[in-house]
C-alpha cells in the first residue's frame, strides 16, 4: 500500500480513538448537539478503521506464513504455509483496493438520481436511430440496477429514432454510476437504409446531470422565466394531444431551455421541467467553476466539453472503445443490451486513480 494511503489510515485510527474517548465523557454526553456531531463522525469512520485493522492482521498473517516457509523443512507444513500466504495476499489486494476507494473524496451528488439527455448529432436519420439505441441501452442498464426510468421529453424522428430524449433515472447512486457517460458517442455501422453495404459514421451526444437536491438547488427568480405551453408531440393518447399540457421553460439570463411533455397534467409537467432547468443551470455553474480550476480537471475522464468524442461503437468489428482510458471491449452486442458494467467499472477505476494522483503527486498510477 502506498505510504500516503497508509498515513491517512493511521490518522483515521488515531481520530477514532479520540472519538471513543470524547463520546465517553459526561460533558460531551450532556451536550446533545456536540454528542450527535461526534457520533456521526465516528459512524463515518468506524468501517474504515475496522477494515484497516483487518489489513494489519492480514499483513501479520502473511509475514508469519513467509517466515514459516523460510524456516521449516517439513513439506506438509510448508504447503500449508504457502496456502495461507496465498490466501492472505489475495485478501490483502482486495482490501487495499476497497480502502483506497473509501479514502478518496466522494462527491455527495454521486448517491442521488440523474437526468440523462441524448441528442442526435451528425448523421441525420442514422444518428437519430443510434440515439434510440443508446436510450434503450441505458434504460436496460437502469432496469438491471433496479432503478426507475421516467421519460421527461422526446423528439421522435421520421424513421423511429429520436432527435432528442431526456430521462430521469431514480435510484441509489444513479448519478455516480453514469456520470462519466457525458460526451460524444460515435457509431460506425451499415445503416438499415444503406443499399450498397457501406459503413457510415454518425454521432450522438450524451449529458448526465445530477438531480438537484431541493434544499441545495440553485435559486431561480420567477421573473427570469418565460413559460410556454404547447401540445405534446409524442404518443400519449387523444387527451394529451388535444390539450396544451406540455410545458417549455426558458431561463432568460442564460437562454437555457427545458421542457416536459410526459404527463397529462400541465402542473406536473411544469414541476418536472423546472427540475430539469435547475439541473442544467447547476451543471453550467459547475462547468464554469471547473473551467476556472481547469488544471485539476483535465486529462483522464475528459475536459467536460460534451463535444469531445469519448467512445466509439464499431458494429462490424463488434467493438466498443472508450478513448479517454484506451479501454476496448469486444462484446458490443451485449453492451447495447445494457451490459455496461465492465466499461463503467473501468471508468470509475480510472477516475479514482486520477483523484489519487491529485492527492498524492508522488503516486505513479
């Protein structure tokens, strides 16, 4: 384990001992506000400390097994020691990875819901069809995670694709799992409309935004909003197409627009559109803040510019390549059915490595 991480673990162990002492004092127990604050801090680090203790025990076990291998002439004893050493080393590797993850800074928004926006780019009808494929891929992945998907708005194309679609994904860690999907997605395949078998290249952009916490959401002045109602353009039955139930909201200072046409209730559509608008405004503010701090956000996971080409889906070769981390999978058919686990795990691991290097510049990841 890297010295930097070991030092962090030792610091947490010392703090845990301090908290045990403080929480046993009568003056602290009599001050409910202080007692609750210290109890929350203790709860936050107790799992980390217990895993650190397990790490130290495994290191001792591995050292004892190695010493026994060096000292014994008994083949059976040596074999047992080798087995114990291999077991300890395997668990040590897993535990070090777990502790590294626990020690890295966590974005509080990772645990929450997400808005996922897909827009067809270059490629015309084929790009719109690819947008529909991406929508299906993400929906299937969300279903496999036990998340709930709600289609906020959509703009269908003539051939059954989507010019644009916006999903709300509700579930534990939805944003944290999907956050690195933002960017340009390129597809290489033979379109269904191609008569000569030529491979075409099309593109879509994906944006994943955290759903704002109502208590922390950006304040929006109602005077800065223009609210328009219109008839929903998608499927929804006769009622939804005969009433102006769909809502489009424009934030005049920034020009950011959000709309919702999913519900028959204009009131509920307005509330949902306001949520999407707040998420987009918050995302812009975050992007501008990150641009001012650009040095710490460049590199592995992309610049945040959604025009960046982050991934290529090559159908003739059955290959997916994520260009940010030079990661390639040769199981594209499974990915398009929602099997995104491998690529998302690789992106999270790369992100953690980048965070570690920010915290510990001497680490060579």
